[in-house]
């Protein structure tokens, strides 16, 4: 079984990746020493497929289902869940299972971070985005009206259980959007993955455990270097996310999937990498070809104004003290956090997104 160890001293944990792991959840959780009352937090899309299987393995569990979609990442939903957990008899000896995609993982992780001032939680991700990225690293949180993920906490999971077979039940669009994060990893840390991704059939929803583990290992090593994004290393994972989050936040939550917005953000970041860092057009094209192959958008919809994007991204967490910290590529597989990007550069990149790819 591919196993990625995340070495964070007393907050260390393993990420397990293997087909069929969902049938072993009870044993795997017992092996890491969690034995208290369990709260399973999931959403209305995932619960019908997988909640019963886990409930059968963990008899002292309660099930808490939120409405599927980005709108559930809210402080209102956090308060609702904390109330449900209290009424179900949970206390500081309980633990939480986050069963679902990135929204559920972020939401349930944040509840775990604050309920009784912090209880353990286990991630069981069921989408590509969460299986290659968001389930690892300990970032939890919810959205504010001003932007994504502005309220949250670092709270590392006790264990991450990745079963690639859960991807079978995803709608095709939701499956493919997750590859924006995979392509991001290739762009910033592993150029050799580009050819491997180019060989994949985007309609085949059966990625190998080794591909998922390869991505999670990239995430794990970066998190080990810079757990709380204070040294500048973890910020590399934001490649494509500055403008991408601005685009995503300019629409009603859920109108554009996260990976679709990040695809646009990656195209903008490639444009700026060419302009400021001299990245070659051929290098950019290799990344854009991958995004295109996975049917991810590369042209900004007309109804999203530049003004709205600029307003949203100016409130982004990556703008510290008014300083713009923007992730650019220096070459395929190599990235840096640059302070050379101006607001006018970003506006130019957004304008570039309005043009069809040449």
C-alpha cells in the first residue's frame, strides 16, 4: 500500500492510498488509537454512497450530513454542526471523520479544530481535489462574503485514508476539475509528471494509487518544510490560486467549480511567468495542453468583471500588509514566490484570460 508519512513531530500522521480502503476504515482508525465516540461529517452527495459502510464499521458513530456545495463552507454551518455534535453527546474525547471532498474536509476539519477547543479528526477524501491536495496539510476553514477560506485554523488530521474507488461515483465534470491541482503539482515540483498526465484518458475515472500518492508526497514534503506558510515554501502550492480564487469568489459559490477557477488562474500565472520570469511559451503550452485535455476552462466568462476579480483578490490571504506575493514558474517543475508582480500586471493577466488561446 502506498503510504506517505507527514513528519510534523507530535502532529505527524500517515496518508494511506489503496483501492478498497473504505472497507477497512474501522480497523485503520483503531490502529491509530482513536476509540471515542465518532461524528461522521459528510454531504448530501456522498452520504448515500458511503456513509452506511462506515457506520457499520464504527458502531458508536453519529452521522451529520450537510448540503453539498461550496455554500456549506460557512460560519453558520459550523455553528449548526457544533450544536448537532453537542446534542449527540460528543465531548473532548470524541473524534470526527470528514467524509467527502474539499468542502467537507475544510468544514469538518475546522469544526474539529474548535469543538471543545480541538478534537482529533480523520480525512476520508472522495474527490480528486481532496485526494491529491486538500486532505493533507491541516488547512481547515470556511468562506466569508469577502473571499474564500478567510476564516480557519491549522489543524492536522490524525490519519488520511484515500480509496481511489470512491471516484467512480463522481460526475465527470467534478472528476476532471480536480486535475487542475494535479497539473499544478507537476508545474511547480515534478515536470516528469507532465508526460504521465498527458497519457491519461480524462474520461477514465480510475487513476492509479501511485499517481495519487505521488501528488500527496509533493504536498507532504512542502507541508513538512513550512507547515503554517511562514517560510514561503508552502505558498508555492498557491500557484494559480491568487487570480483563481478571485474568479471563484466573483461568482455565487458553486457556480464555477474550484478546479475550473484554478485552471483559469494557472493560465494567468503562466502568462505572468512568461512576462516576468522569461518562462518559455513552449513550457506554458505543455501545461495549457493538459488543462485543455481535461476539459478545463482557459477563457474567462464575459460576465465576470475585472473590477470584481481585483476587489476579491485584494482581500486574499496571500496579500500580506498590502504586499503582493505571487507564485510564478521559473521553469517547468520549479516555482518561486515573487514580489515583482504589480496590480497592473494582474489586470493584464486577467485581460489575457478573455482571449482565446492562440
